[in-house]
C-alpha cells in the first residue's frame, strides 16, 4: 500500500500551505517541547487522520563554520522524545 504525505512546520501557514488533496499531513518539530502544540494543530486540521511527526530533530540546523545555535543533553533529548511518543 502506498501513500503520499506532506511534512511541514507547525505554523498554520505551513500546515495549510503544504497540504495536498488525498495526502496525509504530518508535522516537523524538535526537542524544544513543541510536540504538544504541533500535534494539537494537526488534530484540529485533520481530526480523523493519524497524528504523525515525520521529522523529529534532535538538534538545530547550523551552517558550516557557524557556532551551534542550541544543544541539549542526551537525557533531555530522550525525555522529550519519550513524551512525544506517549
């Protein structure tokens, strides 16, 4: 069985702008604790579809040679990931 999904940030303009007919809409977020907000927005947008995080970021994107913007400990990352799965 095949399906097509979209994967966007949890801002309204991203979720609605990235949708396509017949596709499952999913969200992206990271270890900053935004999973509750992201899943809430996704449930409101598609109440009868599965709730899915398509990209879970364990860190922050940094450009080559730039300083790291944000780091967290492994235990904090695992704790937040566990809460998201719950």
